[in-house]
């Protein structure tokens, strides 16, 4: 059985969005859905969100991203030679800024092959240059899909997304490059703002998120690919400057969720490379390791997914280069199985393995792969071991790449010759087929995923961290101060002695926040009525029936405490928790719940059976009015 869908709602959304290459009326054409597409579409309900380490659908059921990269729209030019000559393009695969293969096989046939691979989702790379290219694509670039003639690259992208999502696939948009040049070396695409401004990057993302807002199977925004060093400068994680990947993704993620499309997953890849790749000089592949002490807290904390890439020929301190840029560090494929597993855990998989941490989130391995023509036993063993680890950790994944042309690069799972004839993983004797089949059919968590406790950190190092939509709507509650506010539904549970870091949670008290009611900014001791709980110190205390959800600082000094009304009566019994001379946090088998949220600073943290009712500080000599104590009261 086949069913036909009319993309009128999508067309209206595209036309309303506006663009340098506006969508034509022809996007309303009918899309025929196959039986496989119907079955896939019926198996999950968008939009997607997260619960702990898992991605879930709108019904709360696990949605494991079994994905592939359908590359091409990000560009294929190598950076020299005639742009019209295939020899000037990577592997001679001239993509014309389109998903690869549209010149060789009808779109429906390519999607049928994706079904046969066992995929449920696609990562679609694009370049910022492609979004603004208003030239019609060459007729030859869509020879097997003549209905796409005369369209701009973005309009073809529209048609591909419409057909792909109609077939039930989830689509994650991936900003792969600034320019339509093959990635990823010293190519002008090292950072999100190497060949363009950060403002342009943000505006393009807002435009694209709004463009596909009506299509709920466009589920995610993968913000940028393989952030790495330019010749002179590194990207960083948390320095607050123009090269700060943490700050850039934190800001854009919040903007996407509040200004464009609140349904999207926000996908943040770790930093791919820092340092100069030369023996004796600092260099490494940070991946997600910085998130252990500085993670993201979005305004919707159930929308964050972390991402990482792994290839056997690269390594934790190896660029993957041969010759220039090669060092004597180990490549991943040179590690023993046990060493590989330990390294993968340290660099990325701790995010999903560690529960009750501010960084706990799904990790999507959005690129990994190997060539069908690979003969090195060491490289082949790496691939098998890596698949073993993906299966053992029940990881979300996306193979790179899906489509290629016979006779050129053999990393692709599906090769199409000029006549559209297919070869590759689904045909013949591809040595990768058994491992691939094991991966896509491996036992996995399915069905309803229980709601888990949420932990998030607040980072006031360089700017506000007001992550409450409710508080944002109320305006600036302490002008001139740096402010931190927990996401709606959470409460403040921990503070650092210096530098403004905080920890939030809903553990032990989900639904504690009253849906309406008072929010109080406390600047003095007027609500201290049940006794002096920090003698000689200035005490900011919430009114009875309220609990702390935020705070503000000026420099290092406490400025105000933000208190929110509770949905039920709150007990007044409690204790004073001091942290001015050392850490004072709950102990556990694996450390304090929530994790390290202010590395190098003293921290105070109430128990999960308590709420913060007050904050104490002093202006005595050498104290500087930094947070010294919390009033922790029993829930």
C-alpha cells in the first residue's frame, strides 16, 4: 500500500519564512509514501526531547538515533582548480551543493535504500554559502530527478527534506561549513565564525529553524561540525571571547528554542582539535572532556544532546595526518581494545554513563566510518571494536557517509554508478556488512523511558545565565549584576564560594514550583524571622513558602537572592551549611550528586531532601561579600 501526502502546510511555512532563495510554489507537490515509510512514521511521534541519557519521542518512548550522513549540500570543492571540473572535488564527487546522488538515482530510490540499511534518521550537512546561493542548480546535477530542475540549492534541500521526512525519517540539520568547500583541514571552515561573523551564523540558523518549524520530523540542529584550530588560533570552551565554542553554542541554543523552534534538539559537538600538531608542542582532541566541569544549561534542559566523532586513523592526540601535521601519538586504531574503550569513555561516553550529573545527556556519535577497500587488519579490527562499543553502550550513531560514486572513495555504504546502478553494503561481499548488521539490529532500550532527576549548572563567569523562561519574561530583576536562575521546575541547590557558579536540580521535589504566584528579589534581611542562622553575617532569606531559584553577583560579591513560590507548604526546620573554608557537599559512592560544577572553588550544596532558603555572606576584611553559607531546609 502507498499513501500520498500533500505538503501544503510545509509549503506555507517555507513561503512565510522568506529567504535569499525563497521556496517556489512547487514544494506543494505530492509526496508518495512507501509501506516502509508508513511503518517508520508510525513507529515514533515527533517532536523529540531527552530524558537522562536517552532521546525520547513525544510519547516518552526511546528513540535511538540510527543515522547516516547524507552529505553533499555542504559542498565538495577541494579549494583549487576549476569548480566545474569533477577532478577539483573531493573523490571527484561533484555535489553542486546538493545531497549526493540526485544526478544518478531518483530520490525515492535513494530513500528506499536508506530504509534497507535499517536507518531511522539522517544527518543532513549544509554550508552557509549554500543557503544564500540563488543560482539554479545545473540540470545535470538533478538528472535523475528532473522535477528539481530550475531550483536553487536550498529549494532542492527543501524537496529532499520534505520527501525524507514523509518517509518517516527524522532529520537533523548539520551546519558543516561556512563555505561550500570540502571539510576539514585549514580550509576557512575551522570555526563557526572563521569565514563569516557569529551574527551571520546565528541568523542563518534562526532562519533555517523557522523555515522547517512546521515539519516536526526535522528534529534537531547540529550547530557546527568539527570545531578546530586555524593556523594561528584555537577555539576554546568557556573563556568568554570570540573563539569560545561553549558560549557560542549556549547562546545560539537558547535563541533557537526561544525565537525560532522550541521543538528542536540542540546538538553540540565537542571541540575537535586544539594546539599545534608537532611533537613537543601542546596538542590534543578535547572532544567532550570539557563538559565534565562546564556543561550547557539550556532554557529547556530536555533539549540538549552532545555529539562526538571518531575515526580509526585519528587519535586522542593525533590529527590523523600523514606527513605534515603527523605526530608520534597513538591513533585510535593503534590502541588495544581495552585502551580504546577506556579512551572512548573518557573523551565522550562518560556523559551518558554518569547519572545524576549536570552534564548527563545523550551522546550521538554523529560521524564514524571506514573504507570498504580497507585492508589493514589493525584498521578493520578498530571498526569491529568500535561497533562492539556502540552496541555495549547502546549509543546513538550516524555513519559517514551514506552515498558515493562507484570508482571513487569507498567509505560510502551505497555507491551509485552513472546509470544509477547500486553497489556497496547491500550488495556483494562488503566486509563491513556483518558489523553494520550487528549494529542496526543490536538489542537496545526501547519503550517508555522513566522521567529522571535533572541536574544543571549555572555559569556566571562572563555573563548572565537566566535560564528560566518565566523569569526572563519578567525583565531584568537586578540591573548591572550577573544573574543566574535555574530552568523552570528546578531549584537552586548549590553555590560556589567565588566566581558565581551554581547548581540546580528537581531531584527530590519535582513539581515544587507553583504555576503562578510570587517571585521575590531579596536584597536585605527583612525575611529573617526564625532566628539568626549565621551570626555576624548578612543573610538573604526567602519569605516563608518560597525557595531559592536564582542569585546575582557584582564582581565576586553577592547582590541578591531570587525566591519563587512553592506549590505546597514548606517546612521551616533546617541547618546552616558553611563552605567558606572548603567544600561542603553530600558524599556519595561516586561523589556528590550533580557533579563538579565549580572546579577549583569551594562549594556548598544542600542534600536532595532539602531546599535552599537563604544565603549568607560578610563584608569583613578579605571576605569580599562572596557566598559563605546556605540555609538548607528539609523539603
